[in-house]
C-alpha cells in the first residue's frame, strides 16, 4: 500500500507554536523500526491503531459549513428535476468552465447573464458547464448541473449547483456547437447536449458461481472456488475487479478521517475519488471521459500506489506534502469555491506547508470567507512570488485547526514521489524499499 510510504522513514510530530497549542497531525512510525506497528496503524476501521490515529487529529470545526457556501449570501431554493436518460438529447443553457468537474461536486457560480430565463425552451433549473479547454478526440464535453439555490440580482445571478451527469455537445445542422440569444444587449448561449452513460459491469466471476456463492463472492475463498471453474486463474480476475481498490480506498478514507463518502454507489464513488485524489491533468481527463466505472476504479487503483508532493507550478518548489492533506469540508479534501469576481477556484486543504516556502501578502480578512469562522490571507511562493493559495486563521475560540492552508489547483503541480512495490511490503524482519519516480504531473 502506498499509504505505508507516508509513515515510512519519518518519525516526528508537527507543532504549531504560534497557535499556542500543540497539534500532533500524525504520529508517523518508521517501517524500518516497527513494521508491525505500522501495519496496526494502517489496518481497518476497527483496529486500535486507527483509533489512536483518530485521537491524534484535533478537528473541532463543523465541516458542513463550507459546503453550504454561505459567503454567497441568502439564496432561494430551486425545485430539483429528474435525471436524464443516458443517450437522450436536451437543450440547456451553457457556461464555459476552466477545469473538469465531476458529478456529485457542488459548484458555486456568479454569472453576469441570467442564463436560466432567456427563453421557454430550456430546462429552467439546469445549466451545463462546458470544458472548452479540455477537448477529447475533437469532441467537447461538460457536465449538467442542477441548480439547488439561486439569487437573481441587478447585474448578476448567484447559483449553488450540483453536478449530476456528464454530456457531450451535439453539433447543429450547420456544424455549430452553440446557439446564442440576445437579451438586454448580452449574448446568452445554449446547446444541444447528449447525456453520457455510466456502464457498471458485474464481477466476471459471478457467471461461474452458484446463487448462494454469488451473494458472497467478494470473499477470497469463494472467489478462488469460482475461479477454479473458469479458464483463467483467480489473480487474472482480481486485476479486473474492484475488491483491491476498495481495500485501498478504505485505508485512504481512514487516513483522511472522511466518513461521508458514497461508498454504496460505485458510480458516485469513482467520481468522488477523482475529485479527492491528486491527479495529473491526463488522469483527470481519462477518468471523466471513461464511460466504464470499472475503468475508473482500475485507474484509481493504480494511482493509490503512489505518494505525491504539491509543488509550485511556476518554479517547481515543494509547497506541501501528501501526508498533510485533510478534509475541511464534507465534500472531501478538494472543493470548489467562488470569489467575488465569479472565478471558481479548486482548493485543496492541508494542515501546513513546508517550512519557509510560503508567505502571506495581505492582512487577514473575513470578507467572503469560504470557511465561516476563519479569516484568509493570500499565500504566495517565497521563491517566485506565484500565488499558490490562501492561509486561513481561526477567528473564533475553540475552532481547530487554528490555521490551515488552501492550495489553489491552478497554481499547484502534483509530483509523483514514491511507489511501494508488492514484493517490497514491510515484513517483520524486512526493510521497506522505495523507488523514486521521475514522472510529474499537473493538477
């Protein structure tokens, strides 16, 4: 497991002296010194080691608050609509978006055009976010967003939306992808979109199982018995199953202390992992464009074998470490927030940054704070003065952590750091070897 890497070769505690409290993020144990203790820490939810890890994190903040986006002001609820059938074509208003958005993500929007009421032919409670900057095989894709709340103002419309279904733009008879309508001197755009399917394949071994075995075919012994009735050995089927990745996901969630995850829905789980695991731009596209849930999970399975570092995209200086990620929102470690100008920032939360790599350039402010009860300051890279995110400081007594950082997805690059090979897993008398990867990728 790659998460063993997080704890290997490190043995220290992180102190926030200026907060006037000792915040022990993780008691990282060297696998060379005590591999058995590391196994206990990284074992399942019921283990004593995991409970000890939980106790070392001090998070008293209500992670429900950021997902409500109260900084947008008072909004009116909008009645929801049903999901579209896969393959169906609909005309909806569209708006360009600079990054890929996955179904299940909450996206706040501040638009200058009243897109939802320009004519009577589109779905009034839906808007499409189109990824013009991320074409795939000369086709343009996007995601249908359900408007949950809105507030129409004099010069703008404020929306809180929920991404629901992927789509592809359908060309018109003249080849155009969009149509525009002039309203009060402004051009408003809509398009025909085709809803993409979500293909969920059953475990291939179920075809070799009798009814009572098929119900519990996730057990290793029963899968082995089923594989003996097939052409290929069990390890071949395991490479195309989700059991291994679900095991890694469980450890990943325990590491981040995240509980509100759609683990019962494989489709939504695959998208949730795509949002919360640091990915390269190529991997982000591959996860989005794939119609197969299994393909997404297999890609996630491979990515979870690596640890990462977060580097400044401009100068490549390491800003934060993979082990310092944590969930400050119920959405996970990565969420989207909107600034007063309407630009949506993908923000990854970390407890701290590497010493002397980041400094703040503004005074603390609570205006438009994405995290109620925290002030914010712009954080810039010490080496190149590139904007890399924000520093948040608690303004209310009892909030912990008293400070943390939000890294901006547009300014941070993810560098694959290490991988642990299967035959290098720590043993009672063995050592934990690691192979440094030279490949790097962008968020």
